[in-house]
């Protein structure tokens, strides 16, 4: 079986923390887990459910209000780049 390189996931969130936590539980069931999941929180109301991300770290990135999808994903990717060795 080929080796899968390490990867991260970025999610942009706005006012639906239940859906994000369900997605985190789904990601936790993937055959090859992500190293980390970055949640760009456009509504500042997301708190990860500790039982939803057992096999990876979840990083919440707070925004200064709803900055929109593009700026939120760009900021999350920038954070991801900063966290890599």
C-alpha cells in the first residue's frame, strides 16, 4: 500500500458549530487521519467537542467578525504554513 503524505484540513465555519463537530467526527473515521484540522471561525462561536477529534489536533482560528470565505481560508492557510517546521 502506498504511503500517504501528512496533510491538514481547513474548514471555514460560520454559525453552525454542530455541523463542524459532525464533520470532525467524520474526519476522525477516515482511513488516513489528518495531522491537524484548522477551523477558521467567522462567527467566533465554535468550540470543538473534545470527543469529535480524537486522532488529530483541532486548531480554532478566531476571526474579527465574518470576514468572508476567501479571507478566512487564506488566514487559516497562513496559520498552517506558520505551524509547519
